[in-house]
């Protein structure tokens, strides 16, 4: 039996390798080469273009639905707090990356880069676990596949407002 939230779970599976790349890039800081600055830029671009819109859609559509189904206003406030921290770390990573390009970081800057990347990895990975193990089962218990599909379509419209509907 397919769970109503399978599309969201599939999206998370698609995002997981990119989230794992945060650790890979952090690990590469010690061996800085010509590609490392580009990896940081690519990481920030991915986060801004894919992860942040995903989070924005969750806040606008998914979380209010969970709160309504649970009759628990602000039940997802901690998830929104995760998003705020993720965006703050993306901002810090982007600013640090811009200040370095194209030079090699000092030891202190390298430590800061690693801290931002590992921190982002940990927060995002845990955030996905909380969604998949706590929030999505609530939706699975209350929504039909059609209702869940409509919810995910609304999320897609929020995440990518200029993308025409299929």
C-alpha cells in the first residue's frame, strides 16, 4: 500500500544526497584546491534554489495542515525555527564563501566553514527525520491520496511559483 505522503518522502530521498554533500564539502575544506570554492558556491546555490523553497512551501501549506488536523496551533513552531536556523546558516556560509573567493581560507575561516557546513548537515538531516517520523504519519492517518496529492501540488506552487502546472 502506498502512503499518501509518498511524494514528500520521495522528494526527501531526492534531497538526501545533496544534504550528504554538505558533509563531503566540509570534509574537503582541509584539502582546499581550485574546486573547493566552486563546491561552496554550488552548495549555497542548491540550498537557495531547492531547500529554501521546499521549506517555504512546508511553512505555507504542510505545517498549517498538520496543525489543523491535530487541532494544535503552533504545533510545528519548532520546525519553523529549524528553517530559520537553516536560512541563517546558509546566509553565513554564503557570506563567508564570498569573502574567501578565490583565496584559500585561514585556519579560523576553514574552521568556520566546516562548522557551518556540518551544522547545516546536522540540522537538515534531523529536520527530515522529524518530518518523516512525526509529521508525515499524521498526514498519512488523516488524508486520502487525493487530498495529499492536492496538498503537495499546492506546496509545489508555493515552492516554484513560476513553474506552470503539469
